């Protein structure tokens, strides 16, 4: 409570003295805010259209906030025409048991962000996309002998299929994932096991043949690609090798698109090893830009 003397002083104060009084009051308010480190509201907070909350000039109707502490919003609501987060804020906005209804919002910067549409659909854009694998499972050869992989002992009780030069196998076809970018790129690669441990470089070469078909469309022309890998001297046997094939664009590929892959061992430009390698699996990496397709059949 102000004394009569203080009230009279304020009435007779010059504009400069009044500014000093306001500055002192603001410092007191700021000190109280820093000590409390949060603001708890028990009712509805209404902001004028010109008010800013945690902006580059942080204030709520003239009250200063430093933008580094949490605002706790529990059984309350914020009514404003435009809520703009302060770019330098480092702590969370705690909504408690309440829901943030944005009616369509993005999180991120520039072209790299996640987007929620008004119906709640989530999409990933720019650098926000992620990568996953499509696994092509090796079919059990339908025949034995020349031109077909041979069942052999990989390690102790583990078996696999060795590939001599000229051996080939068509892997089980796979459907393009619903969460994949439509018309995305297939980064084909092969996992295999080297069975040589000798002095001098040895070469293992592979050919990959692929095709795909959109729903109700003919199969695309087969694309052939090659990789020739040099196995360095003294590479231990049973070494897991990873080999990339050239990237392939799957034009218009999306849900219901089926993809085929055939693997063949071919002669290397380097001396072939004495022991045939094991092929483990043909895969391709694809870019994910959503959780799945919008409907069961359409992206």
C-alpha cells in the first residue's frame, strides 16, 4: 500500500521519474518471474491480437518474460489469433492432459519438416524423410546342378547357398511398401559371405536383373546392373560383404506395385577365388515419407 507521501510523489513526478519508477517495477516483476521459473494459470487467458507470447520481444500485455522457462498449461485455454513461439525458447510447453488442436501444422524448418494435415495425416518432407529396407527372400532353387546355387555349410550348423560362376536364382517378388515415396529410388544392394582367405586380390562379380509392374499394368523392361568386388588379401573366411548396385528409379511405383529380382554370379575382372561365396540376400533401400498409404490401395 502506498503512503500519502508516495502517492503525492508519483503525482508530481516528471516523465523521466515515472519512467524510472516503471523500470524498477519491471525489474521486480522480472526477478519474481525468474525465481518462480514458471507461470501457472487457473482460468482462461485471453490475449489481444497485438500481444506476443515468447517472441523475439517477449511480453504478455506489457509483462516481460525471458522465454527460457516453461509455461504450464493444464486446465486452461489460450485464446489468441496468432500464437508464435519464441525462436530462442529452450524449454517445453506442458499441455498436461490437454490436446493441441492445430488444424494442420508443420514442425521443422524451411523445406525439411514433418506435416500434419487438418485430418491428422502425417507426412515427412525434405530431410525429414527416413530410409528402410525391402528384403527379397532367396527362393529355394527348383533344380540342382550347373546354373543353380548349391546348398552348403556356411558355419557349423548354419547352411546357405553358394554361387559358382554362372549360377543364378530368382528371389521371391515383393510389393513396394505403402509408406514409401511414390516413384521413389531403389538403392539396390547385396549381402554376401566371402569364403576365401588367400594372399593376393580375388574378385567376386554379380549381376542383378530387376523389373516391376504397377497394378493393372505390364511388367517394365528388365534392368541389368553389375558389381565387381575385390576381396583383399588375408580377408578372413565368413566375412560379411556389402555391395551396392546402381540406383534405379521406380517411376510411379506405389501401393500394389510388385518388384522382381534375379541374382547371377559372373566372372570377375580380377582372379576368381577358389571357394565360391554365399549369397545372403538382395535388398533395396527406399525413402519413407509417410506412415503408410492414405487409403488401403492409394497413397
